[in-house]
C-alpha cells in the first residue's frame, strides 16, 4: 500500500470542503470496501477524509410516516432498529444477508451504496477492466462471467453491483440525500437522488457508477411511507451459507385483496450493474390474480429483456423461481 494522507472531520460542511479542495481525496466511513481496494491497488487515493464521526448516525421517523437513515448508521444498527424491522422487514433481512456480523458492525449505510463490484477482473490490476481503466476492455464478456449481469449490461461491462441493502432500498423507492460544496462561494449545497436515478446505466462509461456530483458526500437515505413494505421479504441465493455475495436475490412486498394483487414491489439483485427495479413485472402483476401462474408470468415479462452470456443463463431461471417462491410466501401469509 502506498502512503496516503488522513484527516478526520466532525461536520458535514468541513467534509465536503476537504474534497472540494482536494479532488484526489476519498471519504472513509467503515472502510470495509475502500481499504481492501487500496491494499490491492485498485483504489489509490492521495488522502482519506474520515467521515465516521459526523453527526449522521441516527434513524428518525419523518412527519409523513417515512424514515430517514443517516449515512453513518452502521449496517448492524440499521438491521436491528425496531422501526425498520416492523415497517420494512425486507430491508432488515437484506442487511443481515450481507457480509459478516463483524463487518456489519462497522460498515455504513452511505458506504454500502458506494461499494464497488466484486468482479474478479476489476479486482485484479494485472487485467484490463473498463470500470477500472476506461477503454482497456472487458475480459469478462468472453472470460469468467458466471456471476455477471443478465440485465442492463453492455459490451463495455457486465459486472454486477454487490449490495444486498440496495436491492431492498430500490424496491421501497428510497431517496439518497447528499451535500456538496457547490453553493455560492463554496457554500454547502444539498441535493437528493431517487434510487431509480442514483446508479447510472453502464453504456460506454462503466467507470461512472453514480449520478452523485463530484465531491458529494452522502448524508442519508430517506424511505418514503409505504404500508405495503410491512409485508415484505428479501431472499438471497449464494454459493455458501454465509459471508458470500449473491448470485441472485429478490426483494418483494405484496398487498393482496380479494385474491388479486393490489400493490407489489419487486427488485432484483446480482443481475445488473445496479439494483434492478422490476417495473414491468410490477405492471403485469398489479390487478392480476395472486397465484403462482401470475407470479411466473410477471417474472417472465421482466426477464424478457435479459441477455445472458454463455455461462450465466442459469440466472434467468433462478430469478424466475425466486420471484414465484417469495411472492407465493407473501400471498399465503396475507391469506391467513
């Protein structure tokens, strides 16, 4: 690891001022991803700005009935919070499905959203990678891609986003709040990005992963009120029982009335460069009978756009089966 500077900050305005003055710096929260990438040479920041002590560690109920989650809330704190457990259970389940207990104790909500892909080519600096070095190529297309994207990819990158938490946040229409130093005279400026717009399409620029302005600091995530979210599940498939990234996952929430789907939320994980909101499946399901045939038809409608590579076509069947299983479980629970 090469030498780098380090500075701890205690207020948001000071943090964003540091990045505005030094674009080569990076924010450091829990460091569970960034420090690993620094060790392998993928990330080479000149300076780290430690934001772990910022006053962003609270989960608060909003007047409209939603929740606001501070960016430095740890994953363990998020999963254990009683309001999250009761009102957004899929979010608790998603967080607990990720990493290990030790890592969840230090990993932060803001950092989770910004974690980088675990594609082996990205993590190996001896290999070309358009996400790491734009224009160098994507060897995964013809190489090892068993756990790579089937939706929304391009010839320039087929990596998947690793977050479990982000899948549940996408299903619940979360909004990411941030702050920059872009105001008049370098004053702090606040903004927000819906999860639907937070991650950018791969296209020809896979190295541009989010729509955050340069130097922006994530300050929190807002969950709008969603009564349907109280009846939700997160299901993850992985190659070993714990401490493994998903090969496919589904976050779902379902409201069934008189045997028909009144409202549904669906998002997929480990199938694209971002958490994948299944809008077409939701459209097909809304108003349809709440049965296995309808759930399968909705999954097929969403997955019609899938473009698997030679070695990851199994994900189409996997996600289809997950959708049917999770929605069936939710519908049966609603009928009791």
